[in-house]
């Protein structure tokens, strides 16, 4: 009988309370303001003063109380002090310190910070906007990797943990007319109990890696909303609205002006309301027809707009159904990195580069590995007609038995789903990647699957799961992950021909997979240095990679319920695990595109395969 550290209900209760407790402890903490780019805001991006602080000298008070974890009450950098007179000793000065650009990782901005893991202090001065009386103000961060301690005019607003999801703090009434000092202690050190944990195959880019905004809302505002097809229908719209503020009971209206649809209702005492209405002629979103509709949501005190695509995504036996019709996911995996800049991607230009390459490859799907991306990525995918797999960095050897680790993973998944729940392109929430099977890991991941299904029962839930080899026949692979019964897509990564044997072993390989669900291959691939040409058995040659793609696609096509793949990976990316001189030089070379933006031979192998799959799909759809 496995040892039960916690009963599942008790664990769920603890997990539900823990984030609320954290929020209470950082009094100003607020779930990130929803639909923030549709709101009036002051953009705080640009040059921020920075102080590199590897000993956390600006935070702890080591001199007076060694090994004391309490922040330094008089000397902390968060006080942004200046000498009172010529005799006053202050050993830091943001005004004369160098700067870093926000958004952006520090590693690719400053050679001194290329490998740096530790604390960097950021400071931005700004003046209070002239807001109407009663306006509420929130400071919003798109993401900070990995921990952020946030201070305004010397007062702590809160601490956020997790490198890839948005967060905000209310600052109403805390601003001075001029010279407000917003300071962030950013620390990207890796920790055993963190999410991700200490070992990953990607660069640990630190910094304020996405936008920082000072967002204005009315006193009672629309704090979140969900607009979608009513589950199980293709002609009914469901809208959930939540208000936040002193006047929670209000009349709320939802309209789709382009379709002549409108509906209104009163919120309850909790500020929430759900509206449903028929929408017979609703144009459905699909990769071929990525139709987005203007949606206007208004209360008596607030109004917000968004562009929403309506579609359904379900499975039926071995098929994935988009709007009720079988679809094959022609995908590719990626990292949130612009390979030509060799840094964390953060801008719409970076997003267009990556999704543009995917489109050129013939993709109708992308896997945003291994963590939540910037908000614009799913919005751009909505517009371009590319379906998206989004995931949290529950990657490899997570600290499965640590309730704080589970609360962290659950909070990141909750923030991702809350942020992107209105994106038609988002069709898969993934809770893990390549995690060794154990009872503790199964419990942990089942909690996350429960969270995803509770927050959003309308999308597919999956994970890159495990497989095993038949002890009697190494060419017989068995997808036997215990979670296969819990997920909608049976997804797994496989590297036959690269990490397991050579490409000629691929055609001898046969697969045993769960029969009545869609099978999805979330990774396969091989490294190739762009421009290195040799025979097909020479490692790191373009020929080896191309041959592996040809053989793998032929092998996977034999799996009767194979319904899609996201080969690893669109473009070369930085990784400290890849030191091979003159070949890797700190880069993972499995990209179909080199770090110089030049396509490799395997790109065209996959492009040709996808063109054929698209033609088959079009014929089936009678297009
Ligand atoms: C794993 C992992 C990736 C990694 C890849 C590789 O499947 O999911 O993050 O980069 O293998 O080894 O290249």
C-alpha cells in the first residue's frame, strides 16, 4: 500500500488555501488584471537602472545579524536611498547605475550576465498618471524569471514566484505625484523544490522578461471574463463575467456587434454572472478560417473589448474533433527564444518570426514548450489560424512530494488558463514533460489534471508521458504511462534513431499504444549543425537529421490512432547542457532552422509531409 502522506481531499484543501494565504500575505497581490492590453495603461518598459547583487547584499542584513533572512531595514536597496549630506554613507545609487532594457532577459543584454544566476535589482522612476477620481491603479508584470520581490517607494508590494506567468499589485493611493520608485529584486537561481527544478535543457534567462504596465481601472471593474461556445454546442454562446470593487451588484451586458447579438443580466452579490444566448449563424474559428469576433462586455461602471474565436475541440475514440470534424495536428515544438538574437522572445516581432516559420512549414499547430509564453503569442495564433499546446514547466525530476512545489505548479497552471482561456487557438493544456513515473509523480500530476479540468472543461488535457521497451524485444516500444487513462491525448516523446539506436533502427520499431484515444507524438528529432553536410550516418550532419525525419514519419504513420506530432524543434536554442565545441557551443541543434535563421534539409522533409497531410485533410473536408 503506497504511503499516503496526505489524503487527496486534504491535499486539495491545502492547495486551495495556500495560494489565497500567499495572496493575503502580500496584501496588494491581485490576480493579473485580465485583458490588460485593452485597458488604459502607462507603459513602464524601457531602460531600468540595475544593480547586480550576487550576495544579496541589498536585501539581507548580514553584517548585523549573520544568516538572518530578514530584509535589511535601513540599508536595503529597495529603499532607493541617497546620501542626506556629504558625510552620509550610502553604498549604492540607482541614479548613476548602468541600465537594462525591460522587457528582456539580462543574459543576452550584457556579456557579464551571460551565465549569471542570482539577484539583479531593477529600478524604474515614474510619475503618477492624471487619473479621474475613483480610478484604481495596478502595477502589472507580464512575467519575471524566476522570483520577484516588488517594492514601491520603499514599501513591499509582494513577492511572486514563477518565471512565466503574469501578476499584478494594486497601488491605488500609494503613488506620489512625481518620482515614484518601483524596485524589483529579481532572482533566477534554480532550486530543487522550484517549478522547473534545477535541471532543464534550456537557458535560464533571468530578468523582467515581459512588459511592465501601470494599469487603470474604474473603482468597480471587470476583473475577469470568459467567452466561449457553450460546451456541447456549436450555436450557443456562454459568457461568464466577474466584477471586483465596491459595487458588485450591477447590470452587465455582452454584445457581439458584428453578429447583432446582445444580452444582459444582473450580477449576484459576489459580482459574478453567467449569460447564455443562441448564436445560430456564428462563424466558427478554424486554421482555414480563423474568424475572430469583436466582443464588448460592459457593466454600469466598466467596459472592455476583446476579439474572440468560437470553436469546439473534443475527442471521439481515436479522433481529435475540431468543430466536430476529425483533424490531424501538423505541428512543431518551439522555445520562446529568438535564435538570431540568442535571447528570450518577448515582442510581437519575435512571435511573428516564430509563428511565421511554423506557417511556412505547413503547420496548423504548435507546441509552446516548456512553459507559458508571452500573452501576444496565443493572440497572434488566433489571428494566424494556428492551434496551440500550452504547458507549465513541470519538467523532468520535480520535487513530487513537496506541497509547496505542487501549489507553485498549480498556481502557474491556474494563471496560464486564466490568462488564455479566451484564446480559440489554445486547445491543449499540458501538465508535464518527461517525468519519471512514481506514485508521488502520479498523485502530483493528477492534481494538476484536476485543476485544469476544473478551471476549463472545454479543452484537451495532456502531458508528454513515458514509454517503456519490451524486455524481450528492444524494437517493441510500449506507451504504458499510468496517466494515459487521465488525459485526452496520449502524448509522448520518442528519440529512436538519436538517443536510442540509429536511424536504421527506426523502421524495425513497432509501437503498442492505448487503442481508443488519439496518440500524439510530442517530440522526436535529431541534432544537425546547419551547413554541416556528410553521409546520413554522420552525427550532427543535416543528412542524418533529414534521414531520421523521413524514417520516423514513415514509422509513426503505421500507428493507426496517430493524430499529430510536434517534432523537436522549430529552431536551434541555447542550452548549458550542450558544450560540444564547433558543433553545439552551448546550443541544442535539433532545430529545423539554424540559429542563423537558415533552414536545414529536414525542414523540407517535414514541409513535404505536411503538404501531403493538408491535401488529405482538404479532400476529406471536401474543400
Ligand atoms: C527532451 C526534452 C527537451 C529536450 C530534448 C533534447 O525530450 O523534452 O526539452 O530539449 O529532449 O534532448 O533535445
